[in-house]
């Protein structure tokens, strides 16, 4: 789908297991393999609790997988330690869902933006004011915001400051953990436009976590759909509405609200609840909620298989 020479980060067979009560095991991420390309956006979508955020935390070294590799520029970053790990953080930055929780409320905006630059000796203290104003302009905020505290700003403004802080180190990759879900719809649109503009200007690779398929399909170059810790489909972003194959992806699309939709038609929904991640059935994890279930679905776990160039599906109907 993309030039392999532009591949800058790849997750290979990443699995994360947690011990639970009763000597049970919770598999948050199960054998995940995904690729991130230079200047492109990979959207990761799925219901709450499916393992999206757990996976993305591996990319910024906030957690380590139980098994598997995450290769950045030819090096497995899950093995990094000490100063080498610290230095690598400059290459992959993160924008959190709630920026307020990642800000020191006693720090002014200028200090929030420039703290990473000072930590890595990129600038001198005498340059903080000038540099902070430069990045505020970059995220379309007034320069005088440099003197404000986070609590004196709206949610959208705080998220712009978080983006400014993330791009300050000129990283190759930015991970965004549902960075717009807490914002008004009108504000979401402007934030997405800002992100897309910065990506084009700086050639940034973006991993964007979302549960809103309607939002992510508007700007993601590639979309990976996750269910109970498993990737069930990967396809180009522009094809999600017309060429989705997996029953779960289709169910997510059916739940997208659109003012232009035909309200005379019945809205399809998944009747049952997802099973507990501590009690995932053998075989296909989606079997209990799928109208297309066959005998093989209860016995064998489907393998993510390429059915078209750039399009992979984990469903027994497409593995034949």
C-alpha cells in the first residue's frame, strides 16, 4: 500500500497479558502487528476496553508488551533502558485525552510548552518566551496565552497547548489518545484541521486512537479495527465506508450518526454485549455477536489475512 522505504515503526506480534484475580489472565493485546509510515495517519478504532490505549502506550514506552517487538528505525524500542530510552522519547511524543491531567496546574503555558526543550538542552532559559510564542502561533493561539495557566483556558485551547508541547521536540511520530473525544463537535473539527495541517507541514506520522469511526475515517490514511484485544480488520481510510468486510467493522459503521442518513431505514445494532476480556470464547472473539457465525468460528481463531492489497481481515469467510 505504501513504500516500504517509508516504514518508520512496526509492531510485530505484540501481546500484553495481565494477571487477574483467581489466577486468571487478561489478554489486553493479542498478537498485534501494525505498520506506521512516514507522514501518514494510522487510526485505531474499537469499543472502550478493547486494548487501543494499551497498545499505543507501548509506542511511547509507557508500558512494555509481554511478548513481541516494536521496531523503530531498525531498533527494538521495548529493549531500551536508561539514557538510551530517555533520548528515544524525543522521537515519539503523545497527546493525551485530557490535557489537564498531563499539565502541572502551577506552570504557565510558556513553561509547559518549553519544558521538554529545556529537559533535552534544546534551548536556553532566556529563549523560553520567544519559543513558546512561536509554537502558540503554530497551533493558532494568541501569543499572550504564554502567560496563562491551564485552568484559564477552554478544553480546545488546552488541547492546542498539548499539541504544541508534543511537536516542540520535532518528533517523527505523535500518538494521540482520543485527543478530541472530550471536545464539542465544532471544536473537534478545528483540532482535526490543525493536526492535518501540522502533519503536512512537518511530515509527522500519527497514531490516532478513537472510538468514533465517523471521525477517524475523515482524515486517517489507514484504519485498524480492534475488538477484545485483536485486530480484526486493516484497510485504507477512504475505503472504510464502501469496502469494510468484517461484521464488527460493519456494525461500527452502522452506529455512525449522520444528518444525511436515511432515517426511514432501520439502524442496525449489535444486540448482545461483548464478553468479558477474562472470558473470551475459544475461536473467533466476535462469534457470540455475529449473525454470520459458522461452526469453524467456535473452534478456530481467525488469522488476519490479506484479501486485497492493503486490506486485511480476520474472518473465516475470507480465509478460504
